[in-house]
C-alpha cells in the first residue's frame, strides 16, 4: 500500500497569533458566537467549552492509497447547546474571497472524517458524529460580493436542482453585528472599534471617544487588515490607546512616506536624464539614504558628473 501524505507547512504571523489568542479565550469566543448565532441570547452552555486543535489533519482511503490532508481554522471549540455537543469553528476573513464556501467545506469535511477515523473499526457502524459548524467573521470594508454557498458557484441542470448537496459558507459581516447583542466588554469594544473605523468620515474628531486597551486596538487593526498599524500599536508603551491620536499619527507618517517616495522617484529620474544611466546599486543607495542627504543631492544634482559624485554627496 502506498502512502500519499500532503504536508502543509505554514508559518503563522504574529498578528494572526494575536487574533487567534484573543478569540481562544472562552469568554470572548462564547460572546461572539452567541451574537452571531442567537442575536445575543446565551444559548451556549458557558461551562461546556473545550478548546480543540484547530490544525485538523486526517486521511482518506482510496482503494490501495491513503491521502493525508490538513487544514487550519483560526479557532475550534467543543461546547453544548441545549445539552447537545457541537464543534464550533471560527475563521476571520478580512478580504473578499470567492473560495470561502470551498474552504469551509474543507474544514468541516476533514473534521467529520477525523472523528470517523478516531473510532475503533468495530464501533464505526454505530458512530454518531458531533455536528460541526464553522462561522466566518468577515471584517473587510467592502460589501461581500462573492457567493455565500457552494451551490451559488454552480450551474445545475433544472432536473437536478434540489438534489445536489450544498455547503454554506456561514459568512457573517462584522458590520452587521449589533453591539447590543454583545455582553463581554472586550468583544464589544473590538466589534464596535472595527465598525467605527469603517464609519469615520476622515475627521479624527469623530474618533475622539474611541479608547481601547492595547490588546483590543491591535485586534481591531488586524481585523481591518492594517498591518502597519499593528506594528505601530505594538510599539505603544501605554496600555490605553486613543485611536484618534494613533490613526492621525499613522496617517501623517504615511503621508510623509509618500512624499519621500516622490522625492526619491524624482531624483532618480533627474539622474537618469543627467547621467544617461543609473545602476541598481545606486538606486538602492538613494532609497536608503536619510532625507537630509537627499536634500543635499537635490541642491547639487546639476554639479554631478558620474555616480561617484552622487555617492560622495550621499556618504
């Protein structure tokens, strides 16, 4: 028998870990699930939560071959609703993705197969799998314009409609969550923070009262796909973040970076006109030079005769 194993090695970024750790906390996960599934009603037994391995791996047998597969959700928990066990998965999605229903199907299928494989062979005939439900929390700024289910991407013959199995993506837009459904102050702060960021009218005054803990602010930045803002927030020494000040400082820094890029682009263009050619090495040197050196080069640019003259100015 041959063994075919699909190995998936994926480095998890620090922002992903921060997001996952936030929702691995039972009180945060439970509050979000109650809001998404039950409009804030506390139908999940708060004492029943067990954190599961979100990195699901299993195998499928095909004649004389075995195919190993693996997928990783952000969070997977086992809990009970009305006394019945269920596996609840959470996946954060900050961009619109046409493949979401496929991914959810993969997550759930692997988890069902994993349950089956873990049973002793003599017990499989009477095996009753635990229901699996994966919810996708979409936190992007755009409207979700891709399908919500697998069947929406298919062309099905009229005679077979109703027969083809479907798989729902269970995609929930964070902008549609009503904050009054949330009871946990941390989760409420994160969800409201994301919504406020998307609603603000570029007037920083509208965010004056948006104050978050450092952890909450970082999760908000992750969910809005603002990686550079995450880096800035991680450097903050205060554990209380005034979002209007951080965003304003971040915006001004981005503006300065844009101006610097324009200055570098103009200098390279002028040097090409002056010298006829500019080497890649010189371009790299210009790009890493401090602003005061670039200002000196701008003043003396008509005096340079070759790349050596440019390097002397930048040194």
